[in-house]
């Protein structure tokens, strides 16, 4: 069962693959709209998930999406007043939203599993997709958020696994892990073996050694790639990512956003059939990876002409002292590894599109006059 909290995670983007139940029907067409994406409130998500749990009668896999920690319009953010502790305009009750996610969203699900007698035979994984750079609060930086850098505050994520039947409680691992490790860990805990060439990442189950992997990082649409090996971290950023230029880009973005939103909203008003209870919203916009070119093109440009940032996180956890000039041999090794990993890992696929999906998209584009 899949329970997405925003319409971006739609069938047309391929996120429903492998799910018998993918609950979009009550998400689309509701009034919780932000940046032209529909959002499901945490209260609604919790209600639907609890109802589904009480009707399940066989082994299950469920992915439940919670979106409330992001900065959201107050009309969409269903955050109780007692969690609204003003931290900054940017952070928007960040600490309160984290507490509410734990107490108001996660805890009730755990309590339901306990009540239904499922908790000891269920593997629970709590995982976030990215961290958050709150440096705007501390340093008035324009690069705050999670889309402007590959800093540790953005790259470090929450990962908690509860599997009483399969792993000892209270275990804390200090070696590096990645989000792609979640799938092989679940398969391993469930006793399912798949060839290594079909599953990326590694199992985090106890019997595997604590050896730090080589971690590849990228944010191609903003012009970043990076590599982490042990304590060393290498980041290549598109030339000109200075504070002054980023501030100017943000200023221009604010001036352009209203025009882009006006065009999108006008299109939706002219084509109401695009918004249906069982259909995701289609934005006639360029795919994100094409903003700065195709992946291989962007990677080649970054490897050959990017600004280099190189850190020893053991000595410099705040990433404030670049050691590119003092560690040339290690830097060369990291650059070689980064080039290898970037070329082998990054791929963009549209295999989720069916002939029927393409036909619908083409028909709508024809009505818009694009074809």
C-alpha cells in the first residue's frame, strides 16, 4: 500500500509501481494546494492509514508519506497551536513540526500496531529523504533549505529501524549508510535474497561488518555533485555559486514565480479535465533534469570546470576549511572515484510510462497547441 502526501508522487511519475493499492483518489482535487501541487494533510493521512491497517488480513508492505515538516502555507499545515514555537520565518516552527511528526503522526500508528498484535512481527522504518540547512537562522545565508548545497546538514537523514524479532533493540551503528541501503536491509530481514546487480546499497543487518561505503551525492539541477569516503568529502559545484550570485538568482526567481504560476493556473482553468479524482496533475513544464542539460552533460561540465570544495570532516565537521591545496594526492583519488561513480550511477529512465499514459499526454499537449 502506498499513501503519498502530495500529487508530485503520482502514477505518471512512476511512484505507484509495485503497489496493489496507491491512494491518490482522495488526494487530488482537494483544497490543499501549494505551488500547484495537491497535498494531503497529516490528519487525513493518519486516518486513512489507520483504517487500512484495521482491514488488512495478510502480510503487507506499506509506505506512508508525511510532508508536514516542510515549510507549508498555514492553511495546509495542520499543526496544533501548542507545537507552533516561532523559530524563524524560514524554519517555520521546525522543532515543533518534528515533535508533532513523532507524537501526533508516528506514535498513533505504533499504538495501533500494538493494539492489533502486529508490532512484534512488523519491521518499521522511519526515514527522511533529506536534511535541512538552517544556516539562514544562524548566518543569514541565502543557501538555506535543502536544494542549494550538499552540506552535511542536508545530506544527513533520519534512519531508524524497529525490528524486535530480527535485530537487537538499542543498536546504534556509526558507520556511514545511505537511503539506498533501506531496500536491501528490508529484503535481508525478510529472508529474501536478490543478486547484487539488481539491488543497489547494502544490508545494515547486524551480521554485516561496519565498513564505510563510498557515498555518491548529486543535485544536478542546481549544479552539484559530490563524494564521501571515510572522513573525506569532495563537492564540485557549478562555477559562480557565490553568495552574491545566489542572492541575485533568488531575487530574480521571486520576480518570475508569479508569472509562471499565472500561466500554470490559467492552463488549469482552461482545461478542467486535467484535474480528475483518479488522475494526477500534469504540469506542461520541462523535466527538472533538463534545466541545466542532460545528466551526462551536466556531470562532464562539473568534473571539468567546477569549483572544488574538499574537506576532512574529522577535523572540520562544519565544512569551513577547504584542504584542496594541502592534500593533492587524496584529492586526485577522490576526483577519480567521483568521475567513475557519477558516470555509472546517474540514470534517468521513463520506463514507468505505458503506451496509454503517453497517448493521454500527447492528446493533452495537442489541445494545448504544443504538438
